[in-house]
């Protein structure tokens, strides 16, 4: 096999097997629509975040979380923006302590190199983020405070298919409870699926065979 052909085949292999950076497209800030724009008004259901567990109010509040408007508790809470809003239950609690779990999901295809996946965002809570679980396992991420937003990242625990993020928010003394997620983004390295790799290998082998036949003629 000539040196030029060897170089071409090596280049094709590098391009084919080299991972490409990709973005997780179904991660959303709190309180936005499918286009990423803040939902208008107050007590509007956020279809991307559900309240999946709670211990408060004496009634079931499972289902979509609700946006928080510009009135109280905004003021003590850092203000909403055009690309994210606070979400909560839509009512105050007279009881404490209580924990609400806000859940959201996203999908990773089979082309995702799971060791390369990373999610980062800014977050705020009232009162304390007791932890973030990814697919039922603690990520070790905790923070507190609602007068500003705190940066955090998650870099392990991902699976192919549907992934679930649970934000466990503790309210220690009653009053409003809320979660705010802003600038959330996820990236990963995409690699060819095995079937594509196999087809590429067959194609490259065919090129080499054709080259050898040409040299024999």
C-alpha cells in the first residue's frame, strides 16, 4: 500500500473515530417555555420541572411546579430574569421543616461518551439545597441562599437514555419555598455508534484491497 494511501486511511480513521463535542438540548432553566423564554405572569405551570416529593400543607401537591411572580418573596429573593424564574408550590407553608423535590429529565443518546458528560448551572434555593440526585444517586452538590445564585457542576453518574435530576429543597421554618436554575447547559463528546464504525472499517478495507489489485495489474 502506497504511503499516500496509508496517510489517507489514517486520516479517515482519525476523523471517524475522533469524538465531537455535542450539547444536551433538553435541559431547561426554571420557569421557561420550550424556547427558553421566561413564562409570563404568576403561578404558571412549568412543564419542565415537577414536584415529585413533599412533606407539607397536608394535601398532595405533586405535579408541575409553578412560577413565582414579581411580588413577595421577590425582594428577598434575587429577581427573575428574561431567561429564568423562581418556581415553587404556588403557596406558603405554615409548617417546617419540609422538603420538596423538584425533578427534571433529559436524554443522552447512545453516541454519548458518558465519561465526558458535564452539566453546569447557577442555582438558588429557599432555604437550603439538601442535595442533587442524578438517577437516584447523590451528586454531593449542596448550597444555600436566595439573595444570589451559586454556580455548581455535575460530572458523573449519567446513563444512556433518560436521566433524572432531583433538586431536594429544604425549608426549615415555613414560609415560601422555591428553586431557581439559570444558565444550565450540558455537553458531552459524541462518538460513532458501533454499526457506523463497522461500516467505516469495511469501507477502508475495500479501499486497501482495490489499491492492491491496481498495483498487480
